[in-house]
C-alpha cells in the first residue's frame, strides 16, 4: 500500500498473536505465515448537518465528526511452498478527526494500530481453526 510502515504494524500484531498462542517460540515448526496488505484507506463517515434559521441563514456550518480507517489483508499458512490454509480479513476502525493535523494523524495511527490487532487476531484464529 501507499501507507508507509503499515506492514510493520501488521507484522507486529501477528507476532503478538503468535506469542499469546505460544506458537512463536516453536522452532521445530516448518510452516510459516505469509501476509499481504491488499488495501488500506480512510475517509470521513459522519458529517453533522448545517443549522439554518427560519430566514435560511446558516447558524452553524456542517462539521466532520468521525473518520473510518479500513483495511484488507490476505494471510497464508504455508509448509514447503504448499498452501495449507488461506484467509482474507477485512475490517474498519473509527477515529475522531482531532483539533489539528497532528492530533488527527495521531488518532488515525492509533486507529490503524487497533485495526491491525483486530485483523491479525481474526486471521490467526481462522488459520488456527483450519489446521
């Protein structure tokens, strides 16, 4: 994707799932998980309505109330180049626009982190249940 460093977030989140499951330390395993971030994006989801008086004058302009980050990732469990299992996970995570550009970007990055954690947990669970 065009999102710099996003693959690192996905990798860290998947590693955390493997640690929680106790499978990361298993050095005797010949299988591996490969992943591909297929899509990521974000955009506004909720815009408040303008407030207009009886004469048609705008008392309050519409404002952005919420953004949504979205992502799709493909995970493959492979052994000896043979695909044992494959799954696609897709999800969204809402975040506030913030008062300025720095706060908005901080909120977006936090949402992406939460989203990668959710997607990698779901992806791991799907792969693990298919073994």
